[in-house]
């Protein structure tokens, strides 16, 4: 029997472990650092390091590593053992406060966007005590930030921590204006729902595109996809269930609140959802979750695919970012309460989010831009590239009454009657869920559904925190000058709604009518990363991030360059993989099948010249024409890849890959998929979509 409470956090140097291993004075000093941001004295750090080491050794660890999040989008770690030479050729196990607080990994080989030259190798990692250390694969993993020798940030954690401090400061200003003198900290919280695919490892090994790119570059649609909706919330297959069970138990040991698991819409697609946590910890946990998903899948003879669109024709995978704000006293600042019309404090925080989203559509779209997510956004499983907000009918009615200066008549709660004696009646929620909206209000939080499944959520939450903090700052500046705060706040909410009404849309975000309506409203429709990424360094955004010390102008430029270069590199790898598959596998396979058809036809004629061979001849002719077309498409893609290397400028290069290389790949695929549909399965060189999606 699994004892979850005993198992939970057993691999984490959490509060319980701290109390057990640290002296009382050291524990109190560390808690002040964690909760109030107080500097940690080196003597205290030495005691913490020694106790952390003793705890880790007791858990079987032999090494430690500063676990950080460079601009690669995944985590990085350099492992050192605890051993120190001792007399007589022996060793002792030591770990100092200096080693805990600071590390020095090479920074030269990580993406820097030009901040660091290749020969400038030194970088620093700095311990983040707000995220607990944990043990993974026999090493003590210490969550850290990462910067260059010159102090420029090279990671995703540091900006997030900065943004959390900024929104805390501005939210506290608002709370003080409403008479809250007890709250000492406001924390943004996140619950990232993680979607993923599971495929059989042996089948995966036969697909070069999945191995090199994480997504299929070729593949005809199978007879059955997700049309029947029978996979969604369906019975979990035994093999997948065993995987999910081990995944849950492992995540619980890491102190991750893995809560919900189920089948998603597409065949072979699933979802894991955790309970919310602070933005920083939730980000660390999500990175650890993704790595754990992959490791455990391997043990079960499976491969976990986190690409946003691994299969054409079925739903892709996202990561729904459930964002909110809470006080240290446990109050959710986005909880409308029973009477939101009279809850002016809630309305101010809500208005701040509305203003932030409208003013900074570009940044929110930018925060979810990637080569993979560009394939997903706008499909039937993901919101479109146009940023808008869904508030639900009831809350929209409340806001409209404020905007128009009219009275609001509160609606009575509706009872849903099941009309079956054995079933209970229940109260209907005040709003439905809008699965097509990028940013939907879901009771006491906003669900940002546009985030890609493989992406680090740090960037998204850094941007949300910063833009909302900016709106709160503007609000606080104005309200602090008011004689009647409540009246001024109500007027401010009214003005905000009048000025930013365009960003609120409760309808179908997939409809063509909305695209036209959004254009009339002046909303941005940035469909790809090359279109949106240059906006990172616009004057507006440089000023915003500089005002709050989140990024310098240099750091912003470096991030834009890194993401544009990564986009180009990903498509280049995909194009080279497609060419490799086309030239080395598909062309020979189709040619061999045509030859076999010809031999069959000739054999039939040699036996009896009167027997018709129309079928073989027609199929030969069709495949020969397709193969000829395919060879021409190979040549087009080949030339496009070669030409891309000559395009200078990161923006121009990325745009060329999008418009020329990616389109050439799509044309090549269309012909290949047509050939696959007309060939015998044994002759096609790769496992089919049907095998990939239904073999587990």
C-alpha cells in the first residue's frame, strides 16, 4: 500500500527536513531569507550547507549540483561529489556555504544572444533559497539563478524572481489603500496543466523525424483519428496507467502536487495537472515534471513527446497556465466574492489585469511564441494568435454596468435539476468555460491557454507579473492622491473598462467573424515567431522592463536574438531531416515498389498475354508521376535550405525559414503523404500514423 503523506516530499529538503537537521537559530535565519528576502550570513550558510549535506548523504546522495535554467529552455546541471581528500589516501564528505551559495559553470556554450563571446567562459550560479533543494539520481540538486561574468542574466529564473518582487510591491500599495495592514506579502501563483503524448519506444526508434525533431515531418492520416472523441477522459490503458502511477509517485517524492491525470482528446495524448504553487516553485516543478515524464516513459518502453504538434490532423499539446495572486494570509485577490459589484478591491485588481493584457498584447503573444507552438495556435485544440480575454456573461454584465454607469441587478443562483431522484441537484456556475479563449477567467484565476507544452513557463509568468505590476503601479499612483479612495477607485475601474473594452471577447475565438472583428478593434494578429519577436525590443517594452529592473535593453536584445536564432535552427534541423528521410528512405522505397509493380505486370504478361494488367500499370503511372513531383520538391527544399544560409540578420533569416523553407517542407510532405496512401504498408519505410497513435 502506498503511503502518500509519508512519501510526499521525501526527496526534498523542505521545511520539515530543515527543522529536523538545522539548529533552531539557523532555521529561523533561513526562514527569514526565504520569506522576507533577508541576506544570509556566510556563517549561517555554512551550517545550512553542512546540514543539507548530512540530509542528502542519509538519502544516498554522493554529489551535488547547481540546477539552473539557461536560455536553452531546459535545465542544466554540473555535478560535483562531496568528497575531499583526507590523510592516508582517504576522503571525507564536505560541503561548504560558499559551495552552496555560488557555483561557476562555463557560460560560453549556452545561448547568450551575443552577450558572451565563445572565449569568455566564466559564469555564475546563485542559490535560490525560495525553491527547496531536492535529490535526483543520487545528486543533491540546488535550484539556482545563472548569470554571466559581467552580471548579465543568462537564465529564465532571475527575471521571474524580479517580477515576483515587483508585483508584490505594487499589490501591497493597493492593499494598503483599502485598509489592509496585515498582509506583508503578495505572491503570484501558477498551476500549469501539462499535456503530452506517449508512443511505443520501438516504433519511435523507426522514425527519424521524431528522434531528431520531436514531431512527424511525414505521415498520411489514419482511417481513424479523434473524430469519435472516444479517447477523451476514456479508460486509461493498463500500460499507460502503470506509467502514470509511477510518475505520480515520483513527483510526490519531489514534493510536486500532481493532482489530476486523464486521457486527452487525441489518441495517445494525456494530461497531468498539479495544484497551484508560487510562480517560482511552480516553474521549477514543471521543469522537473517534464524531465521526469521522459525518464519514466523510457522505463516503461514508451517515449513521452512534449512537442506542441507531434502529429498533423489531431490535437496538439499545450500547457494551461493558471495564474492568480494571493496574500500571505491566504486571500485570493482575484476572488470576486458573492457580490463582485460591491467588491471594489477585487474590481481594481481585475481592471489592472484587463488594462495590462490590452496594453501588452504583443508581450503575451511573444511569451508563447516558438517554432512548435506556431503549428498549434489557432487549431481546434488551442486559442488563436489573437490575444483576448474571456470573463463570462455574469462578470461581463457587472463590468458593463460599471462602464455604463447603470445599476446592476444580481441574478439569483440557478439550480440545475437532474430530474432523477437518485441524482443530486446542484448550483449552476456563474459562467461557462471558453476553451477557445487565450486568457479565460475561471472563477478566481486566469487560465492562459496559449502556452506551448514544451516551453518553460518562466517567460510567460515574468511577463504577466510585470505587465500587471505596471498597471497596479499606475493605479496606486493615482489612488494615493485621492481624498476618497473608494470613489476614485470606482471611477478608475469605469475608465479602464471604457478604454480597454476591446480586449474582452466572450464568443468563439475560432470563427472567421472574430478575426475580422478583432482587426476592427485594433487587436494584433501575429501568427508566427518571426513576426512577433522583434517587438521584444520596442521602445515601449524596453522602457517597461527597464522601469522595474526586470531586463536591461541589452538583455532584451539578447533574448530576442536567441529566440529568433533558435527558431531558424529548429526549422533548419527539420528541413535537413526531411531531406534525409526523402532521399535515403522514401525515394528508394517508392522506386522499389514501382519496380515490383512493373515486374509483376511483366510476369503476368509472360504467363498469359491476354490477361489485363490495368491495375498495376495505373498504379505505376500514378506513383511514377508522384515520385517525379517529389524529386522536384526535394530540389526546391534543398535550394531553400542553401539560400537560407546566405540570409543575414536574425529577423530576416527567421522570416526566410518561415516563408520559404517551411513552405517547401509542407509541399514535400503533401506529395509524400499521397504516395504513402497509395503504397503497401510493407514497402513504406516508416511506421504509419495509425501505428504511432494506437500501438500503446
